[in-house]
C-alpha cells in the first residue's frame, strides 16, 4: 500500500468553441485546466465538485475516451498519452470505467452475458465454456443470479444494472476503476448497497477507485484521499481527515455545508452555518479567485494537504487557528 498507481500531471482538456459563418474556433471551454493528483494502489480516491466542474472530463481523459489537450498521465511510470499501442492495450485492460447512467451505458440490445464478456473478448482468448464460467463468477461477485446472463438490461432495476456495470468493469481484472457518480441515480438504500459491494470487491481484488461525486457526504466513508474540483481546477487536496475536519478553501467549506443533514436536532445550527459560509464566499470573491476569476495554483500546507490560495492568506488562516 501507499505506492502510486497513477499520476496525473498538469492535465488539460480544452474543447474548441466554433462560431460564425466559417465555423472557426473562437474560444475554448477549459473543462480541465491544469489538474495534478496521484492515486495509490488499492485506495479510493474521491474527486468531488459541482456540476460542470470537469470531473467526468477528467475521468474520461484518464480512461482514454477523451482526448487530452496537454499534460501527462503516468501509469507505472509510462506517460499513457504518448505510449505505444502495445502499452496502451495493457493500460486499457488495467483501467476501466463505471458510468452514472447504467441504462445508457449498457447496450439495450445485448444480453447480459455479452455485455459482461465484451471487455474480456477484447483482451483474452477464452473458449465459450471458459467465458461463460467467468461471466457467472462475475455475476456472483456482484450478487446477481446466474440466470441473469440470458436477460437484457431493461429487465433489471437501476441498482441491479449498476451491479452489472461493475461486473463488466471488473471483468478484465483491472487495477484502477474510474467510477463516475455510480450511485447518484439510485435511491438512498440502494446507494448504500452498491457502495458496500464496491468496497468488498475492492478489498477482494485490490482495485483502486477514482470515485467521482458531487456530494462530499457520499464518499465520506469510502475515500482515503480526496481532491476538490472547481472551474476545471483543483481547489484542495487532502486526506479524509484534512478535508472533512480542516477544510481551508471556501469552496470545500461550501460543499461540506451543503451535505444533506439527517440530524434534526442540529438543523437550525446547520442552516446558520451554511449562511455564514455563503456570506464569507460572496463577500470576499477577490480572496478566492485571481483577477481573471480563476482558481489559484495549489500551495502545500502539509505533505498531504494542498489548497489553492495565495501563501499569505494561508499563513493568516493558520495563525488564526
Ligand atoms: N464534448 C464537449 N464539448 C464541449 N464542452 C464540453 C464537452 N463535454 C463537456 N463540456 C463542458 O466541459 C465542462 C465540464 O464538463 P464535465 O462533464 O466534465 O463536468 P462534471 O463535473 O462531470 O459535471 P456533472 O456533475 O454535471 O457531471 C462543462 O462546462 C461542460 O459543458
Ligand atoms: Mg459528470
């Protein structure tokens, strides 16, 4: 444990905006604009931010389904954005993705057997019997009955489809799975089930997750380390304790304050706290962003805690504590 499986260095993904009669590129959407973080073997790394902050684009760039504008993705020391096809093939086997919306990510015209076997067929030559055996093992791992192989995605509930999506992602025995809001379309009780078996599978097979969510509450018990994303950049990186107990960036504080509270006793207190954070955010815009409205570069606070604020402000915050 503790060894890095992947390092993301200054990753940028910019989408051209075209306009006018000649359809020329007039500007870029800087969906991901200089992101740095590393994931350790077997850990869950949380990537959290509100809608449009660039989380999915980051995840897709890592699994190689989105073109990288610049930067490096180092897997076992090799920059995958420039790697040979042979190295990329290994990478594609080792790194898989689970999507939020299992209805559109699972081909509706294919039986579950073929859906789960597809990634295996891309990388291994198994006989029909061996393949069926593997698919049934995978269904068993995610707690689905073995006769599911003959059925189609629409015959299952959202939670069951998410299990199938996990079985498919695990099929190639990957080292890293990018899980893009895998539970946010599910009911609370089903969410907990899916998170539980994802955790079990992780421990059993030593898989690392990049767990993407807009809700810091969802990943609280899952993630050892977290990165908070905002406007295409990271505003804060830290261990679970640092992010939840000692958040430094106002944006992290806002996300924490917005976690839905089940605790009725503290409802008034929480509401007051939320309003205070909101006021601090609105009243001091020039503190949180540079003159162009961009997130500042990350500064080191501890060996594991980084925050995107000017150093003098960080010193003041530390003295104030
Ligand atoms: N193919 C594309 N072309 C142009 N702009 C895009 C494209 N894909 C995403 N974007 C833009 O990039 C930004 C980041 O999008 P992204 O989907 O990564 O955000 P997200 O954090 O995953 O949001 P959500 O929580 O809604 O899923 C958004 O402004 C989005 O509109
Ligand atoms: Mg997204």
